[in-house]
């Protein structure tokens, strides 16, 4: 029986997969089967962590706002501040509030005083 070499299409497919995994270590960047397994794992992790990243940033913003509120000496917590913001229809999201809290604490204190009135 004569020897059949790898076809052009198979070689192209394997090359594309190996280019994806070129930064992986050991067999994860050399062997086709482990490359495909690691590729699936990497893509699953990337998909999962895109949502987790949004969650983590939101938590970070909330923690920063709450720390500044308690440090400034406002007499209520983060949840009451957000509730009062919605009641007064001030449309400030968590990211903007966190930037205000970090850059200028007095501005956040003034906002909280305006809400309380």
C-alpha cells in the first residue's frame, strides 16, 4: 500500500489551529489533539469571563462609592444613596458615580446633600 501524505486542506486546518495555540506551553502548542482541547477550553473561559468582567467592575464601582460615602461622613449607606438618586430622577450610573467619588469627594458630598433636600 502506498503512503498518502497529508492533504492540503487538513494541513491548512491544523496550521490555523496551531497558530491559535502558538503561545501555549508544552504539548498544548504542539500536538493537534491537545491544541483543539485547549482551544475549546480557552474559548469557553473567554466567553464566561466576559460576563464576569462586567460583574467584577460593577462590584468595584459599588465598593468605591460606598467607601467614599462612609469616609466623607454622609449619614446613610450606598443603597439609600442610589434609592434617593432614582427618586430624584438623577441619571448617574455606577461608573460615573465611582469616577466622581474617586476624583472629587466634595462633589459627591454635594450631590448627596442635594438629594436629601
